[in-house]
C-alpha cells in the first residue's frame, strides 16, 4: 500500500484495517488486481491443485500454441467446455462489490481500475467498466489467418462442438475435422479461429500492457488471493 504523499513508499503486506481504511479514504486512484480466487465462489473451475484436470489433461498442456497446432479439435473441446460452463455462472459478491466501489468512488471523482488475469468476463457482467483483461476472454475469438478479433457468445460456438467437451476422464477426443471447427466469417477468409486468450509461452498483448502502463498516480493497490 502507499499513500498519495509518499507514493509506493511501503509495499509490505499489512492486516492493519484501521490504516487500510484511512489510506482507502484518501486514495484518488485505486487499482484492484484479481486472479482465479475472485471467481472461485461463482463455481468457476480453476484447473489448479487437486482435481484441477480436464479429463486427464492439465490446463497448461492444452493452453499453448503448440497444443493448438498439434490438435485444434482437442483444444477447442476444452475451451468449448469452459465457455458452456461460464454461460451458467454469475458474478459473486466480490465482483459486485468491486463494481459498486467503482461507481461509488466515481461520484467522488476518484478512479478505480481493475486488472484481472481471469478470462471469464465476470467483472464485466458485474458492471465493472474500467478493466484490463490481461489474459483475454473466453468470449472472444481470433482468426489464425487474418488476425481479426471479435466477441463471440454463440452456444455452441459451432455445430460440431455441440454437446462436446465433457470433462470426465475416459471421454475421448472426438477428432473434429479442421473444416468443421470455428471459422472466421470475414469476407474471403474462412481461417481457423482460436480463443482470444494468452496461452502459456505467449506474451501479454501489447495494447493491454500499454493501458496498464498509463495507470498513473497510483495511491492504493490491493489484490485478491487465488
């Protein structure tokens, strides 16, 4: 935490709630960093720790460019499952409190920025406006041919994936032909789509880094534990 009079003077974690309230009251710009922990109460699978598998796969073995090149059908089954799960989930009190905090402090001419690693869009559903989704979104696609990025909330995302992606061990890859996987609908493209998320081994998107780099005059920063 840091006060406006001595920016970034103390980054030591603290459980001093009286001091926290005082700093919070005086802060002009608050940045909230969130990760998987903030969405766990909504029932969002974290794919971490015990039980953190999809079928017999760890997420980091599917969430890579190499895995997608090797088996786009399998990777799309995994992400289709995650998209379908997220359609049934809703913001929990933490998401709502963050969104309400942003609205309330805006009336005091204060600014709240949310930087999240989550790809579930629950902060958006809760009403958060000033948000940077560092790792992208489950509900955006990117064309591997033309690079076009678009929101996509179709369920299923393509007919071939309907009722596919069951997470239990023992379910086999259905080996959907590339021609039946999600395709770009830009004129004369028809390239293979991928989820617009940042995979292991990829760099964060430049535009998001630029947005984060423009966050100035930070007076308070806190995180949610995963």
